[in-house]
C-alpha cells in the first residue's frame, strides 16, 4: 500500500544531461529522459512523474531542466504547473540545479522537506519505493541529510557506493561513513560481499533549511548566487537576475559540494532501497532490461518498431529506431543502433565507452549529431 501523501514533502526531478552512453538515440536536444524507454509509450520522465504523483500533488512537484528541453517537459507533463518548471539557461551540474529548487521551495514553503529523484531511472516496485521514501522523510525530519541507497544485486563498477556503519537492513536508517567512487571489479566484489555498502543513485531527502545551511557553509560560491536568484524567482526580476548570476555558479556535483564532506562529519544518513531500481545507463543494460528475445540476441524498439533478423548471430543487442530492416549474419556480442542520421556498431563490453564517441564527434565539428 502506498503511504498517504505527506503535505510537508516537495519532490524535485532534475531533468538534465544528454545520456551520452545511449547515443545516437539520446542526443543533447532530445535526451534519454524524453524517450519511451520504459517498455510502454510513456517516456522515462513521464514514468518518473507517474510514480511520484502519489507522494506529492502537482503543486509540490517540480522539474528542473534546461532551456532546450523546457517545451518538451511541459508538453509531456501537462498537469505540472508552469511555475514548477524551473529552467536553467546553462547546465551547471547537479548542485546548482538541486540548490535552486531547494531555495525556491524554501521561499514558497519555509521548513519544507524536499526529495530529489532523477528523471531517467526505472523503478519496478513503486509501492516499496514509496515506503522507502516515507522512511527517508522520517530521517530528514530528524535532521539528517538523507540518501536512499540501492541494495546492490551484483558487483558493479559503473556506480559509486555508500559505506555504512553496519550491514544494511530494510527500513533501518543508519549513518553514511563516506561516499566511495566507482571501484574496480575486485573492490566492488568486496563491497557487495561485506553487506555494508549501497549503490549511490543520487536520491536525496532533506529539510530545505538544513541543506541551505550546509551549502552556505561549504560552498558559498554556489549558495550566494543561487539565493539571490531564488529571491527574484517569483518576481518580474527573475530573467534579469538569472541571466546575470547563473553563469557565475560553479559546476559541481552535489555529492562533492555537500554530501561527501557532510558524511565525514556524521551528518548524512541512508535507508536502503530494494525496489527494482535501474538507471538504464547504457545499451547493454537497456537490452537486458527491456529487450525482446530473438534468435540472435535482444531487440529494443524505440519509437516505431522495425524488423530485425539475425542469422548465425549470438549476443547481439539491436536497437532499430529508424524504419529500416536491421539484419546481422555471423556476428557475436555486438550493440547495433540504427537511427535516421547515425548508425552505431560496438562490442557489448564497450557499452560504457560510447560517450567517448560523442566527444570525438564534437571535436570533429559534428555537433548537430550529438
């Protein structure tokens, strides 16, 4: 059963980034959170909104996004009030986006609790997710900067980890000792086997006044311009102040700016999440999660389905996002993505490195393709 709506809870969805590991489906102007990669016709953003709607009314749900995506966000979420779409003129990483949302909420609802969840993750068990959020809200109410750590299912080198004080238990709030960067396979295996580590999925819950105080103490270079912008946000001065001050906000992740140093001082706590979380970080993960079994591998349809034929092939993830027939013969362990203006072919074990291609394309001047 989903917990009842909490009137003090405001929910924020940072919707940024370009999903470079899912290129060429995901582009800077049409990133992965706007695509229907959920196994339904709902985009990742819409699926996120659907599972958050029972936790907070549209008046207390906010999306932070870039100028290039604001119209698409508004179109995909017609029930979201226009005033709750916060538009960043420039990408300034997660700390700026989350801090702006927290500051605007603090001015509209002093003393509120804020929860932040990315726009491009999948959750299988929404009831368990809601119950875990409710437990995190309890921790935030007690004065902790809360994370929701994901119970690891395998040694994963693509995620950061949270080191906890003891073996984690469902529903039990405990202190986070430190944030650990993406480890090598041997280290990740040690983490998982110990039972005292959780994946860091950048899910945060805290009182907005407490977060503001921590940010001001640790990163005044972020807090001062963001606070000035928030003061002007619901006035006719917003655009002028935003244009003047937003470019001065440093680019920094909220983990580096606030959470990691706060954890060292015992101010961060976590509650484990075991609700079927997936960040769909690359095509290998997408194929395993949503692919339809075929004779030679898995097919993931994006947009209009196109035919795929495999002959004497094995372990192929095919993503036909154009209308062309996609056929393979005698190949193994490949990712093949076909779009209207770009085709990607790579080994499955290089799925995490696809973002390197986008960097090369930019260097070569093909910015219209990324």
